[in-house]
C-alpha cells in the first residue's frame, strides 16, 4: 500500500520547514511506502524556493508549482492528478491540521473509502469562522443528505478509486464527500486535532460563505438531476404553463362569452408571462437533456459506476 500526502501551500514560507519535518517523522514511523506532494499555489514569497530545497534533499517529495494562484480547490485537483498512491491524504499547509492524525485516518481506510476529519475543538474565531461553518455544515448535510459535522476540514483520506473520476470546480473540494456519495462510497468521520494558526495569515474571510452556498446549489443540482435535467425543469415549466393557460382561458371566457373588456387587466399580463416562462423552462430542460447526452456519449462517460464485474473473462 502506498500513501500520497497532498498539501496545498500559498504564501506559507514560515510553515514549510516545520510542516515537512513533522510530516516526515509521522510517515517514516508508519513504515509504509509514501510520497509527499506539495502544491505551491502561485506563492509570492519564498515558499517555492523552500519546497524545492526540500525536494532536492528528499526524493520522496514532489513539488508542483502552479503558474499563478488558482485557489485551494485547483491546488488539490493538481495534487490528485499527480499523486500515485493507493490512499491519498489531504491536509492544510499551515499546521492547523496535525500530521499526527494521519495514522488514525489510514487505520480507518481499511473499512472505508473516504475518511473525513472533524475539528471538534476548532481553534478559529467564533463569530467570523466557527459560526458560519456551523451553519454551513448543517445546511450542506441537510441538502446533500451526507451528514458530516465538518465539511471544511482539509484533513481527509481517499481511496484512489474515489478521486479518480472526480472533477473539481469552484470551491468544491469541501464537497467531495457529498459528490462521492453519488458513487456509493463508504464514508467515515473521525475527530482530529486542530491548532490555532501560529504563523502566516489565513487566506479567507467571511466572503467564502457566499461561494460555498452557491457551490452547494451546483452540487445539489448535479447530484440529483445531472442525468435527467428535464425532470428538474419540467415540473416547474408545466406548473407555470398550466396556471398561465387557466388564467388565459378564464379571461377568454370573460371576453368572448360575457363581452367584458380585458385589455387593461393585470391578470392578462400574468397569464401570458406564466405561459412564456413555462415554455422557457421546458425548453431549458430539453436543452439540458441534449447536453447530458452530448457529455456522456461523446466522452464515453457512463451514468453508473461499477465496483467490479463477476463472471468468466472479467478481472
Ligand atoms: N491555500 C492555497 N491557495 C489559496 C488559499 C489557500 O493553496 O488560494 C492553502 C493555504 O496555504 C493553506 C490551506 O490552503 O495551506 C488553507 O488555507 P488557510 O489556512 O488560509 O484557510 P483557513 O484555515 O483559514 O480556513
Ligand atoms: Mg488554516
């Protein structure tokens, strides 16, 4: 079994050496084959230089230098693409996660496909960080149906299988458990340590919350309707179109049978609007259906995931 540890770093020069030393001592003690992947996410300080020096001394490390700052999600994605281990561990590069938790995660990987850390005693300010995070975790759990206390914890472990098919966009790395649940993976959550940031600055503020909520909408839509968009847009379109048709029918009766003037009625506007919106929604659903077919059929992407085939001639 080989282990890849993936760590994104953006302007973390004060943390690089201690991070490396602590990771190395934990991983050496494990006795397993491992590699350390450091992703320099376009740092403007000496992070890349320090990482390159480490790499020159230690052939178990790989340094990926991104051309500019692409963000943590992209950095993780790069790390996944270049990792070679059977188990992939992710963590932050600021030592808020503790490398000493890694053996605990690996132990659990015997029974699970994905193990997610839970910073139960999280050492971040309450109002600006922990409260929004509490609400976000509640919301994400409710919406996606995958209940975790701490989606935001970077310390996670994945089987290679789980991330192999995964494409990450936006701020989506935190949603991997929710996305992966579509594949039917077994997920565990485990308490991990968390430390205050000792050196360097946090890269995020409260604005991240908005991005997370928007990404949640994407994840939910893809999770439920990505292979059947008309089933999402269709009912809305039908409902809107039908109410519009009823209103128009009522107005037509008034005009044609009772001879009333309907030209200035707000209801007329509403009826027409609902019909047009209804047609638009159904049209959008149908376009979606075409996109799904183009996407899956041109790229040979199945709409299912097979764990293994049992039968003669199959491995
Ligand atoms: N990070 C990154 N690219 C970015 C922002 C952050 O690679 O654009 C890294 C950062 O260096 C750290 C990790 O992601 O290793 C988590 O960032 P941070 O500690 O600032 O987040 P917080 O713990 O405050 O949520
Ligand atoms: Mg941090």
